C-alpha cells in the first residue's frame, strides 16, 4: 500500500500512531525525539520524501539544528500537520515567519513556503524587522521576490513624479491647505530633503528641468506667503499674541527649509535673488516701532537667512553684478549693526532669553561682509569704511581687515599709477 494514501487522522508527536521518528540534535548534542507520520512528511516536504524513499516503519531521521532555531524546527514540524486553511493565521510575528520561511525553503515545503511569503508580503514591518527580513530573505533567491517588492528601487520617472508632488505639497503650490495638513506639509519637507541625500539617482533628478521649474515655483510661493504674512503684522492691533507669532514663524520655517534645499539643486542664486528682492519690505516690518519689544524670534531668523545670502555672495558661490552686491550690503549692514547689541543686551538682562546671535553666526557674517566689501570698487569700499568708522557700533561687524586691505591697495594703486606715468614720460623722451 502506498504510504501517501494512508487516510487515518494523525496528530503531531503521537507515539501510538507514529511510524517515523524525527530526532533534532542541537549543538549540545542532546537528541530530542518527535513522533511523526510518513504520509504527512512525504506530502508536505520534498526533503522528507527523499529521506523516506526506502521507507521502513520506525525509521529515524536525524536533523542538526542550533539552540537559536531549535524551537522553529519544532514549530515547522507542527505546521506540517495543520490544514491548509489554518496555516496563514498560525503565523503570529514577522520574526517567526522569517525563521519558518528559511526552514520551509531548506526542507522544500512548498505550501508552507508560499504561506510564509504571503504573510510577510502583506504584513507591516517595523524598521528592525525590515533589517531582519532583508538579511534572511536575500539568501532565498527568486522565491522571496514578492516579499522584497515593496522596497525595490523604482525607475527614474516614478522617482521624479513623487519628488515633484512632494515639492508641490511642501511649498503649498496651488494654495495653502487647511490647518490640519501642516503636519503633512512638514513631513513632505522632511522627505524632500531626505530624497536629496546624495546617491546615484540624485543628480539625475535634481538636473531635470521640470523638477527645477517646480522648485522655483515653490520658492516664489514661499517668499510671497512670507512677505504677505509680514505685511499683515503691521495691521494687527496686538502683536503679543502667541498664535500670531507662531503663524509668522511657520512662514520663517518654510523660508529656512527652502534655503537649505536649493543649494543641493544648484539653485542658490534664485534664493539670493528672491531674498534681495524682498529685503527692503522685510526691514520695513521688522524695524517698525510696533515690533520694538516683540517678535525677537523673527528678527533673529531674518539675520540667519541674510547670513546665508551674504556668505553665498561674499565667497563667490553666487555671482551678482557689483551694483547688486552693493545694494545687498547697504540694505542689511545697518540692521545687523543695530540688532547685535540689542540682542546681547536682552541676553544679559534675561538669562532665559532664547534668541541671540551666537559666536559662529557672528563670525560667519563678519567674514562674509569683509569679503563682500573687498570685492567692490574701491570708491564704494571707501564710502562703507568711512561710514563704519563714524558709527558707535564699530566693534561689530569689525571691518578692520577690510580697512587694512583698502589702505594697502590705495597706496599700491597710487604707486602703480605714478610708476606708469614715469614710464610713459620715459618712453616719450626716448622716442624723440
């Protein structure tokens, strides 16, 4: 009689009906016997079918396992006895399913393998579980491909479409959404920044004309919203409202975010141009008397944004004509000069005052301003330095370095001019 056709009911580890012993031997060498049934093993596992080719009742199959996966071997044997419709619900965790899957592949249990794959393909994964799955499943070949489908790389077109959609959402292109989407907007901004982390595909996405166009639209939208938000401050009767400050700082956060994103796409010049364009309007608001004793967070953040612009232009990352550089400098230098001592004074009076220009920011601004001045025509340098020497706040920004270089250049220029004149006179005499 064919043993695969035995129809009597079987229970796992039932010694009274068992005709095959499976012995699990762990690393300690201790054998454990489990009483199984040949018809179950042969029908559910090609490995056991091969082992039982020359079947004799009472046969013993020995399997070596480690302490760490011993329990999963036992569980595998139990699962072979379950009806097909109960297998899926018997899997209770990602870790156990991964372990069972590896053993199911090892023992060539086709049905159990399919069920484990189905479970892992559908169940949510936590970060730690994903690492476990990747490590284990990557060794299993084609059978595991459905599990890995959710983390397979997508083509460039799909990546670009997701990126463009995220930028549109992050910059509110198409108009602001309801308040409850603010968290989603912040999440979109974080993901855009993450997607710009350098890898093989990043240059292909950031160089795309459509992506750049959408990013420029986003910049325009953010700057426009920020400008409108600032202008509305002067219409408010009470500027001490926490809600009002939160709203304007949210706009500042958007500006700060896009100022960090654009350099990664070689679009810093667009940010510099946009900031220069709205600079005078920003200063009209932040220097208004209504804001004399409030909105310190806004005033500090405005300086931080300006510092980025000054550094980009001062060190040549962004190339602007001389008149534009001069206008940028003359627009912001008086404000920075005024705000530094005011913020320092607030910090001294209020130990918990959270807004200040830290040492690194001050040094960066000062160095950038010096570079900007030294790149201007000498007459403009002279005007700025003369104004600096007349002010009470001569300590910050300290333009001593620019002053020394200007003095040296001025004397050198006169010397070169004089030497050039003498050369011309000498040449004229010789020609006669």
